[in-house]
């Protein structure tokens, strides 16, 4: 008999692509919305906009490819 999904088998609603040093952004995929380049200051507001009840630190529903919560360094004025 099948049971309902458990947290161990839940599909991520948010996926963050690998860390890259050639951009100030990380690519972020939101279920049903596709990929978006986001900076650290944009990430949590966008998560809350699309998924108001989602905890951005939930490791099951928010999957980081690598280096969780790290963003490429960037300084104002850089391209």
C-alpha cells in the first residue's frame, strides 16, 4: 500500500545551481517558473514571493548544488 510523500522523497521547490566566480549571481530554479539569476539580496524575497509558506533554509525543499548560502563576491561598480 502506498503512503503519502514523506519529506525524504519530496521534490525541491527551489534549486540553486553551482557556485561560479564569473558572475555575481547564482542561477535559481523555482518550480513552475524556470531559472532566474539572483543575487543574495534578491534570493529570500523571491522565495517568499513565489512560495510564502516555504522556509528558505529547508534542505529538502530548497536544494543547493554546492556551497549553500555562499554567493560570488561582487562590489558596487563591477560589471
